[in-house]
C-alpha cells in the first residue's frame, strides 16, 4: 500500500488547475513512499542480471516495474503473452507487438530489445534508471487516476502528445499513433465529441473523421500543431469540460431514473 495518495479536490478544469499548481509537491511526496522506493531500487539492482524475456517474466517484482513503466501493469499475470511480445521484438511486421492496436506494446518490446538485438538493453548501464524514471511517472498518474480517471488521462496527454506531434512521420501516421494509444485516443475522442461506438468504424473512416473534427474544433488537422503547449492545453481543457459534462449527465439521468423508480414503487 502506497502511503501518499494524490489530492484532487474536484473534477473538471478547477481540479486540473489545482493539480497543475501542486503537481511537483504531490509527486515528490508520492515518490518517497516505501513501496515505490523498494520497487525501483530492486529493479535497478537486478535488471542487469537479466539475459532473456523468460528470466524477466519469471521475476514478478521486475516485471511489475517493466510493465508499469509503459502503462501496461494490467498484464502482470499474462506471463506467456508478455514473454511472446518481448521475444518477437518489433523488427518484423508479423511480430505480436506490431499486430496489436495498442502502440505501447511496441514501445515496451523495443525498449527491452530481447527480440531485436543479440544483446538486450538490460545490459546497458543506465537502462535500469531510465525504466524506473518512467515507472515513477506512470505510477503517480495511476494514483491520480484512482482519484479521478480524467485527470490521469490529461496528465498522460500532457506528457506524451508532444512526442507524437514532434515526430518525423507523416501526419496520417501520427494520427494512427494517437488512435493506437488508448489514453491519447480517449482524450481526443472526448474532446472532439465523438461517440463511444466510433471505434467500431472502418479504420480509414476513423482517420478522416479525427482529422475533420480536429479541423473544426482546433482549426487544424495537423498533429504537429499539438507540439504547441497552448494547443495541448486547449485540447485538455475541452477534454475535461466534455468529460465533466458527461459525468454530470450520467449522474443526473441516474438520479431521475431512481426517482421515477421510487415513485412507481410507492404508487404500486
């Protein structure tokens, strides 16, 4: 059990502004917890001894940090699946990581390098420190999400969107990256007002819809423009406002349904 839990006094923009102001202090307090320190110290001390994907998945403590660093902690019990992702690497089109919709698996597999190189990244002297730094960031965001899931998604977008936007790939490839990264996709879908069923459409239609809606909402369909902090903040604000409105509507409709049900029971 991690000692410090982030404080999110309210949802929406007001809560976001509070989190922005207090982020450094809250994150510092969170990182000093015994569990975080114990896990990261263990990973940095032991990861250099790991030669294969099989060895990594066999050590639950190491695997927890490895997966957690990429936001994939939910896969901790899927050892065979994780092992296959790591062993097949990312250099061939039919590698499992390349066939999954979630691009975080590609990043995970490529970072460890078990399937891509004769010598894995675990043998690089500063590899452990790089992974634990990512793990610390991700774990704070997970803790924030335990208080308010939309705040977690907003933090992820603030951290990761610029990396996609500043890439050298084509605009369509950048959109596919957003579409293939669940947290970023969720932020854009909500900010653009796209329905939950949108993901069931043909992939090319999804792409054109994302671009059309972005043009209408933000005046651009070029992902590179979201490297601008002002554009990122505009996106996050729209996401939080729409997200809070959806929560309010769900709560209100639920309350109305409950009232109607109670009245019908009394009448009966």
